[in-house]
C-alpha cells in the first residue's frame, strides 16, 4: 500500500480531511526547503506538494511564478529537488510527498531515470501540469513500474469522457482545479464545486483534493466539507515571500495551524 493510500485511509477512519500544502523547492533558497517541509508536517500537513522550479510555469499565477524565479536564481533543478526529498526522508518516512511541475525537466532527464530516482528517494506521486492523460502513456508506464502514483488535474470545464479517462489512470488522489485560471487567481465558487462533485464522484473512487483560490481558513473549511483534501499553495508561498528568512518557519507554521484547525471543523 502506498503512502498516499495509507494516509487517505487513515484520514477516512478518523473522519478528517487532508491538508495538502504546496511550496516550491528551493524557495527562497535550498537550505530552507527541508526544514520547511518538516515544519509543515509538524503544523498539521498530511501530504506535501513540492513544486519543481520551472522557467515558464503556465498554470501558476504571479506569486508562484516568483517562487520559481527565486529558486532558479540558486540553480535549483530537478536533480536538486529529488535530493531535497531524499534529505527530508532521512527523518520522515511517513508523510507522502508529491512532485508538482511541468514536463520539460522530466523529459530532459528521461521518464525511466526520473521514475527510478523518485522511487529511490521516496517520492510518492507526480503531477505534471502540462501532461494530459491522453499523452501520458510513457510517463504512466514508468511511474507505475516504480510504484509512483500519477496524479491528474480536473477542471470545471472537464467533460465526462475526460473524467472517465482520469478515473482509469489516476492513483493516489485526483486534483480538482476549483476555478478557471491560474493559481491564486479569482474567487472560489463553492456552488460550482458543489454542483460538480456528484459528476466526479460518479466515476472517481479515489480521494479528490480541491485547490486553486483557497486563500483563507474560512474558505478552506467550506471546501473541506465538499471533498477529501484541501490544497493550499499561493497563500503559503505569499507568506514565504513576505517573511524574513529567519521567520519563515514560524510564520508558515502559524498559517498551517490556522488551516488545520479550520479544516478539522468542517
């Protein structure tokens, strides 16, 4: 049983919803990332989405774009991200870690080598934003071979045929993008999520996490009542960006605890 499956089954038994924070590896510099990951877990995170810095993150808004830029100034690439996961695993072998990024760095490394390295360092899932399920056959084969969960995005505009395909291929959980646009953009429409969920649940048996546009604890609580996990990205990265480096862990920990408390009240 994978770490992701184990985590979601435990949460289901506890009647709790997953808190899934996103941070960009290497932001604001590589020395912060592993301590930050441990701080996320200590403050209530269930799964960590670790962003792979990329020069053209097309699905991300300005906040996460700037995070990638800060990491890239330190020359943080995919190999470095994988090493950071290995460093994290030296003290935490339980918390699932999902890499979230774009296809170019993985293609440059090669899917076979990438999947093997993910297995070696303890990556649990991979979400490649610009790889739709129709074009993910090679990636899927390599990830499955090494026990890595392929995670896919669904959106408000996703049709039923695509939902069925994702339901067939996805492992770990499915990430539902709550709004049309990039990360951090717009206001979340709870009514639209409520109306979409029955269509998703009719085909998807995996846990469903919802992200994009979740800016505060109140919204996180409302979203948690509708799904299995809440993904918070831009708000956390914004906290990192606005903090002095020696205050990042404290400030982000406080924020995560606020989200944790709210989600547990859902």
